C-alpha cells in the first residue's frame, strides 16, 4: 500500500532533521515486520522521510522460510546501510 502523508515526516522536517526521522521511525518497520511471521517479507523501497512523494509498503508471503529470510536480510541490510550513512553524515 501507499502512504501519501506522514505526521512523523512533517514533524522531523519541521525540526530540520528528516534523517533522524528515518532512524527513529522508518527504520523500526523492520523489527515490527519480524513479528508478522517467518514467511512474511516487507519491501519498502521509498519513504516520504527520504524525500519521496509517498511511502511504499509491499508485503508478501514467500514460497518458504528460507526465501523469506534471504529477502528480509537484503531489505534490512539496505535499511541499515541507509541508517549508517545518515548517522555518519551527521557526525561533527
């Protein structure tokens, strides 16, 4: 599904810190997804917090747990990389 407005994004943008919003809010989607089932995968290629027009949330049930685990790791690794880049860019 598509989320076209986000109070969190508005709040963090008003603070001048959307990167913190990604770290504190958007990044938490992945731990939340972990509780949905071993074969459920979340793909979220873009967020309003990162400047996109909408957040894309795409869930699907994988063929098996191994496929789901691999897909989740790839998605979570990409989010961790974004978070690490954001954190490194904000260091004094």
